[in-house]
C-alpha cells in the first residue's frame, strides 16, 4: 500500500490537514467572475440590445434582452462604465457562458 501524504485544505480561512485525492489536486481553481465581462447565465436568443459601443452606462442600466424558454430576461449592468464591445447581435442563438459584451 502506498504511503498517503497529507495536504492542507483551506475552507473560509480555517486550515485542515487531510488526505487530498488526485482528482482534488488536479481540479481547476475557482476564480471570481470579472463583473465587466457580461456573460449569458443561460442559453437563449438575443431579442433586443439597448446599448451601443462607446456608450456610457450606469450600474443597473438595461443592456439587452435574452429570451429563454419563452421568458424574456433583461440583462442589467453590474457596474458603471463605457461599453467596450458587443459580441452578439439581435437574433443570435447563444449557449450558456457566451461573452455578450464588455465594459471598461
């Protein structure tokens, strides 16, 4: 039987000494989403776009409508800034996690 090595696992600032599996060691580390990169949280169709590139927007501004399963989801800006690029057009069918637009 191979000797098992202990590793440190940090959960909410508390460190635990435990045996880590290979699957756990090889996992992709979690990274916080960039709030300036607006991605589709569900697959759907782009029905309407309310902004243009170069336009100044405020937090909470309506960016576009993403229709999924007959529901129209209004995507709002999580931050204030300027629309850097719009990566979709009206009528596009997009999968989950598609980059819709960027804010600078």
